[in-house]
């Protein structure tokens, strides 16, 4: 055999030293698809002198024969990862053993014949017999393909031998072995070691399978001389065999709930658990057991599902049930590990308890005529869970409340019944009311509970003095409309509830919107007072309501209602709507025009529709009626007619042939869109018409603005032509007084023409000049008054002081100015008023002459003259005038007495001196 070539048998059986001659494991190479009856291998049990042994396989796809042969039961597939199972046995002495079988698929296509021998890496075992030669499949340079196994948490002493590894290269070379990887050079380190010379793998301390279920490390073989590898590295797998060293634990919730009085077998909840030991072994096969609570519940031994055992679970007896659950592995065997826990099962409430009354009967008292008041509180007890529909009470009055006088509610806090009287009771009709009240729940009764309980309640009615009562309280009277006034319809009287008599009771109308009925004050007779009209808006659905009031001697009253059911009479005739003025459009293409007329009647059937339309006898024959229907007809032309307005009489009657002739005004015209063209054009305004109206409006607005501007600026400053900078100044310190309006000052020109003063200030020669025909004036050429100051006569005191300052002299007379005298006395006032009727006083010619003279004067004067003709300010004007103010009342005194002008006050002395000096200069 060439160096580096390994020889591996098809079936390798490794037999370890143990109490029995069976090896720990065997490996077989089989086809990928193994058919039934295929012999896998044979467990070497012959020659061990074992009596009564039995064999079993953990994989149901394989069966064991009594001679130890492993046979395939059904078609089985072996994947590339291989397949493993256990073979268990027991000898006659009761000793148990287990062997692991590893199957690997045959992936080789080439088969060779090699002599069969015991592999170098499997020690010879007594009793192992081989044939002279066997067909083996060659493995690609595999050393020892068997996985090794160790037992977890093995007991000392350590180290312990595990298995031998060997390479066929040891035949040609002197080799040594080393291992590396998990459990050797990787955690957990130094767990395994290998004898460099023999290839024996050893384990040095215990290991936990739950932490390290498998180790895979690499074995290498080297030549001692050259130090080179003589074979390829081999991965060795070491499996850790499980022992039952972990007790099962609970993994799910242990709180459950179920309805009380549930049926047996009702699921309550499932207890879940886990076990860290190897799955699908007895070490993890858990059995569930109830240690307590078994009288009410059961649990599935392997499922852990808790179910109800009885239907007598009662929440009112015990709300929470605690049961103890045990979980034990090894399928509940005594040597199995276990744990216990308490599961809490809460019983949910159902409405299995009806409300119960604390008393057997209840009594209450209420006065008559009282309403909307609490009469009685009825307590109840309920064993069900509070504040739930199973506990919330609902009370029902089952008897005695046929008239609806009572109402019962539930107090949400106390769960008591609250009995109210909602309609007044009548002592005269019954002194006691017997009620039957049932207490129920919002949820229906379930389970073994009975029916709802009821209790009697006696309500006593207290007597009170009451007002009269009408019998019946609502009276219905049928009456035809238009019944004559004074007609007796009925008699409506009331009785005293206590005396059952109507003596001393008077009747009045309380509500009668149309004043149609008159009631007899002492008799209660109902007579027609005004016309009863069915078509009145006061009538609703043919009914008219009246309220009558009855008052007894103690001034207590009662009301009764009367409903008049009004029967219709034929008191209306059909009327054409919407009016008697209609439009008829000319027909097109030679057709005659037509219009539909409709009529309505305020009466009801059979005094209304269908209507009959006809043309009266003797009509002109230009019209005809057609398509007469229920309430309309079509009026059509018979002959062509010119456009214009025509009158057409139409006779309209109702179903009872009541009606008359109605004259229609019919306009015949050419139509466009259903309207007359002329009418359409008369009421239509085009866009140009709208623009024209807008333009006119804007022009009107502009004129108004100009007028406002003219009025507001007219009197402010008026410059005069041909005048040297003169202007009229507006004097608007105050409104003019009453006395100023009487023309107290006049300017008399040389021609004898007087000029009236203007309200508010004096405008004339010597003040501000005369006004021309445009309202402007030039200063007069006479001697100026106070430097041509404008003296305001608005105030009464200013007027009197000014007159006092003037005295009885004139400011200027006919002279170089040619101006008129300036009069201030009362005599001149009277003369000026007398002469105001002369037309010459109002001519502009006179004013023109005067102004011409004044202009000549200004042309002849020197430059110094203009300096004197200006307004001057004076710091002191005296201490006041003894004459006082010129008021409205001063004119009504002695108007002819001018004595006050004889002495000037200190206030006007300076002014008088200035005026006199100016007069002397002139």
C-alpha cells in the first residue's frame, strides 16, 4: 500500500471495555436510499454468554432481530450529514446497556475488493469474527470516521481514555499525533488530550452537556523524522452523552380564569414547562400532576391542560382557587427530577343570583296633585360582583301603574330603587294605589338561578282641597263653518271634586284666538260668537282648540279643553290663479296661440275640484277652451288677432256647480323665451344703458364736489380787481347777534344811497369798503377808522362800545371823497329803514360812481397816504365803558335817548382821539 493511503472498512465496530461485551458505538456506510429488509449491521452479542437479553431501536425505521441484526423496516433516506440512532438492550441479570449506531451515505461510485482485517485504530476484541474477505467501500483518506462520545458530569478519577485515533500512514512512517480546536486549545481548554505515540484521546475533567453538547477538534499526524504531515488533518467529533441532571421548570403563566358553574371539561388554561436535558429522551419526558385542587380540576398528564372537573364552581363561595402542579421528568418515574408550583384559577362571575329585597312589603304616602317628587327608596341585595351588569339592579313596576302616575329609577351608587310620582294623583279617585315592583338585573339570569323577585308597595294618597274639574277634561264638538252667531253648540261644566257639585262655579274663556265661542259665565253654555271659518289660519287639520277656565267660590280654578272639529261648507268659489292678467304668445307657422289657465278653491272636497271651465253664452267666438282637466284648462285663439290686450270672460264652477264668470285680461304679443318682446325690451337694460347711467352718476358726483368746494372757499379770500392788494377777510369770530341783523350801521354815499351792513361785520367806506356786484369791494377813500380796522359787531359789548366811541359826529361827509355820512345814532337807523324802499338805493350805478371817486382819491394822494391807511395796533384802550354792552334788550329801551353818547368811557378815549385827529387832517 502506498504511503498516505488509508484502509477503512465498510462496517467498523468499536468495542469498549464495559460490563458487557457490546461496543459503545458502531458505524455503517449504506446507500442514500435504504430499502426495506436491508441489513445495516449486527450488534456483536454472540459469545457474551448473555441469557434472556432483549434489543430495541430508538428509530422506528429500523428493527432489531434476536441475533442482534439491524434491519431496515421501510424506505429510509440517509442525508449527507448522516443519521444516528440508539440500540438499547438488557441482559438476563437486569443490566442495561446502550449502543449508538451512525449511518453515513455511500457517495463513492468505485468499489474495490480488499482483504478484511481488524482496523489498526480499533483494538481487537475477543469474539469478533470476520470472513476471509469482504467488499469494502473506500473512503477518501479517512482515518477514523467514528464520532466519539463521553458522559456528561462523569465522576472521577480523571483522566479517562476516550478513543484511539490512527492513521494508515503509521505503517510506512514513524508518526506522532497532535490535536487542536474546541476543548483542546479553545474553551473549554485542556479538556481533551492525545497520546502522541499511541493516538489515545483522553478527557481530563467533567463537562456539562447543556453547555457543550458536542466538541469538534482536529487531529494531525506527523513523521517524527521529517516533521511533515503524513496524512491529511481529520476532524474528530466528540458527543457528550446526556444524563438526567436538570429538573423541569415552569415556563408559562400560572394565572388562569374560568366562568363559575361551567360545564365539566371546560378548558381553564395550559401549564407549560421546559427541560434543559436532551430532547426526545426520557430525561425530558415530563408528566403533569395536580397535588391539590383535584376535586374541582384535572390536568393532562402530558399536555399540562387544566380543565374543570365539576359544574359546581361557585364564585360567591370562593373567588380564587389555588392548585399545586407538579412536573416530573422520566415520564413521572419516581427517580425523575421534578418541580412544583401553584396555579391561581379565578372564577368569573355570571348572573346566577337575582336581587333580593330586605323587606316583604313597603308603604309610602303622597299628597294628591303633587308630581315629580321622590316617594320611596327600595334597597336590594345582590351576591354577584358589584358594579357589573350582574349586580346593577333594574326595577320594573309590573302592576298598578296603568295610568303612568309613577316612575322608578335606580341609584347607581347604592343600587336602590327610587320610586317617583310623575303625574298627580286624585284622592277622590282612589285613596290607595297598590303597586307591584320587580327587581331585575341588567344581565339576564343564567345557571341554576330562579326567576326575578317582586314585592308589593302600597302608596296612600293624601286629600287636598282642589279646584273644579271638567268632565271630560277634553271635549270634542263637531260644528259646520259659518254657523250663525248665537247658536248653542254644547254645555261644558265642571264639578268640585270634594262636593261633586257645580254650584258657585263660574266659567271664563282662557284661550280662544279667534273669539269664535262665547261661554256662559254661570251655565257653561258654548255659543257661536263669530264666524267659524275652516279656511282660517287658526285652524289646524280642521281642528280649532279652545281652553275654558272654571273658578269656584274659593278662587281655585281648573281648566278644560274644547276641540272644534269644523265641517266644511261650500262657501268659496274657484278663482283663477295667479291672476286675471295673462299673456298669450302668437303662434308660429300658422298655429294659433294658447295659454293655460288654472283655478283654486279654498274649500275641501266635495266642494272643490274638479272644476268646470266654459265660455259664457254670447261670447265673440274668437276663443275656445280645450284640455279641461282637474283644475286647469287651455284657452286658445280661434282666429288670428292683432297684437293688443283683450278681455275674455270665463265661467268657472266647482264640483257642486258653484262659481261664476271671471274676466281675463289677455295680452296677445310676439314672444321671445316665453315673454313679450316689448315687455322684455322695456325691462331689459343693455350694457350701454348701464354705462350711460354710471356716467351720469359720475357727472352728478363731480358737480356735487365742485359745489361743495365753491361753497367752502367762496368766503375765505376774495381778491378785488383794480385794487392795490385789498381783499375782503372773513369775519367769523362768532355768529352775528340778533341786533346786528337789524342793520344798525349804514353807509350813505353822496347821492343819498345807503348800503346795508352785512351780518357779522360792517362793510362800507371807512371799514372794509363797498361790495361790488361780484361781492368784492375796494377800500373807500374816506378817512380811515382806526387804521381801517374791521370792527366786529358780533358781540353785544363791541357794538355798544363802538357807538359810544363815535359820538354824534360823522366820520366823513361830502368832501374830497364824495362819500356819504356815517350815521350811528338811532335817528339815522329809523331814517335808513324808511328809505330802504327806494329803488335807487339798490342800483349798482350809484356804487360805481362812489367807487370811481374813491379811485381818483387814491390816484391823487401821495405815498405817505397809504401808510396812514393801514390797521394799527394800540396797547392801551382805556378801562371800560360806562355805557355797557349793546345787547338785544338795549334796543327796546328809550331808543330816542342818545345821552350815553355825550361822555365816552376811558376805554374809547384813545379811539375817539384818533378818529378826531383823522377828521381834522381831512
